[in-house]
């Protein structure tokens, strides 16, 4: 998979909790596969609140998910 930000080929990096995340060696972007982000939340509710808050501050980009 190529990075949606800079088009560099992404590599997999294992986290300390055993997830393999796609990361960009050039711009340091991180790509979460479906459901992976929930591994970093203490509860689905806390993740939902964090995502809702982030959406209010997010900038719109031209990039879309490749899947």
C-alpha cells in the first residue's frame, strides 16, 4: 500500500500490543486497518467521543481510503 499523504510505500510496524500497523517511513503517517484503532481505546464509548471531537477539528483532504 502506498501512503495516502506522500505516495511512499508503507511498511508494517509492530506495536507493543502486537498490532501490525502500516506506517510511512517518509512522512510518518499511520494507517489503521478496519477495527485496529479500537485496540488503543479503553472502551468503544471513549473512542467514539475522541473520534467525534477529532472530526470537529479535522481538515478536509483530497485523500480517500483505498478500500
